[in-house]
C-alpha cells in the first residue's frame, strides 16, 4: 500500500474510511510485485492496481466488503484459462492479495512517512491467527516502532527486527515467524512493506544526450542529478526535469555526495580529463551500475588510461562501455532509451534480447528485484 501512499495519506488526513488490497506474494508470470496495492474508499473511489486489470473487479468488491464487515482477508488469484467465467490471471501467474480495512492505528503515520519520502517499514499480519490478521507495526530505521500486532510482546520485537532488516535493504516481502515471536511454534506470515527514498541517477556531462536521459531517468523513478564542470552548460534551464544540477568537477562531486547500492552512474562527458579520474573512483564504489559513453575506439583508449592509474581488470569488468543496449539508436532520445534499457536489464537480470521467439521468463528476479517470500531462519 505504500506505493500509493501519497493519495492514501490525503484520504487518511481527510478522515475517509477505506480498504486496501495489497499483493503479498507472487509466483509465475504475475504482472505486479509484492507491495502493489488497490485502495477503495467508502464512496467507491479507487486508486492503484494489483494486477494490471486481470482481477481488479473482484479485488474492488473485496475491498467494498472489507469496509462493510471490518474483516481482513487473504485471497489467492491464479490462472483462469480453463474456466472462461472464473476470475483469475490470464498471464498464468498466481498472486496472494491481503485485503485490510484501514481505520486509524499506525496506518496514517506509515502513509505520511512514505508520502514524505521518509524511510519506514509497515509490517502487517498477512496470514495467521484470525484475531491477529491485519494488525500492523510501523518500524523506523533506528529500530524503534509503534503500534502492535496484538499478540505476545516478543512478537512485536521480533517483527520489528525482521522489518528493520528488510527496510535496511530497501525490500518488500513476507517473513515467516512464530505467533509468539519465536522461530518456531504456530506459524504466522508478515507482509513487510519498505518505503525508502528513490534511487539516484547521476548523469555526468551536460550534453543533449544527458537532457534526454534525465527525462527517462525521472520517468523510471530515479532522483536525477546532472553534474558538469562547465557552468554555461550545467544550468537548471537546460535540465528542467533534473532534481538537481551541480556545477563542479565530476570526480570531486562524486567524492562529496552519497551513493548506495541502488545508485546508477552515467558518464557522458566523453573527455579523458573528466572520464579517467571519475571512473577511477566510480568503479570502486558499491553502486548498482556504471556506464560510460564513447565509441569503441574511445572505450579502448579509456581502458588503457584507467589501467595506467591503477584500475584493475576486475574493476574494469564492472564498466558498461560503450553505454547502452544495441538498439541502433541515433537520436538523444533513442540513446536515452538504450541506456535506460540496459540499466533495467542489469537491475532485473534480463538478457536484453527480444522476447519474440525466446523461451526465457518475461519477469526476472534480479538482484534488486522486490522480494517475493522470505522465510526467517534462526
């Protein structure tokens, strides 16, 4: 539900009653990942989606029913091709959907935090004893929490610890624990939704290709920064869709800014005096992606220069150069799509090959893909 937090935070602030259906787990070729949500208020207004259209009507009715009876339910929707009148996913996947009426508790605080971009995790009982279904806990990055799951005090402490671990990783998924908070005993499943600030895309080089990439990056949900040492080019007027425009030497800016395992670095400077010191640092950082623009001749020359300053072959193997997938792109916009496609493929574990005639999965669980089910271990 945190994926539609901005709208729901407004509903909560206005005192509107509503119910939320949230994808808890998926298997097969399902269109949405855990955490995707559809919400319906008392007037019948709906926001969000759990399946891209396949089962929205049935889930909508479940939300209306939850508003009437105040009950939390867990429903499974699967492949429906054998019965033309059944409600299911024609794509062949299976999704479990948790439907919860939202009336106070920690929900408003969780929605407000997510809407503001503050890191927080919402843990809800998705499966277990009936009296615990839908109870919730809001967990902060420092491990503090509010609310409660209505069971043993140890349950709240264990749930908070599990939720904090997923929050630290920026992941959403389910966790299996005991109903008394132990690692054994009567099983209970928690849905943990993590709200984290958007990942960063840093584009080095204020050129026309960068302008197109900024637009695509923002569309994909990145917080985009443009950096260039030339003040005449690095202006907010030239990059109105960038969240930040920085005038400074690229390597100095990279030394001074915060990056993490979700950050992508796109080096479009195409100039050795910028590229070499920047990539020397970038390839040693724990970021998700490092790509550099240039011809194959430029790539070979840049690699030679990087080796001369001590960059190892193992570090060079992380460099995506020439940047982007082979789409035959020529214009800045086409090139931006090529770069973005490579970033998505790298993030999700895709091959970049055409799906036509292929026998590979359409949806991949790459290293940064949202979690499906995570079972706790002692």
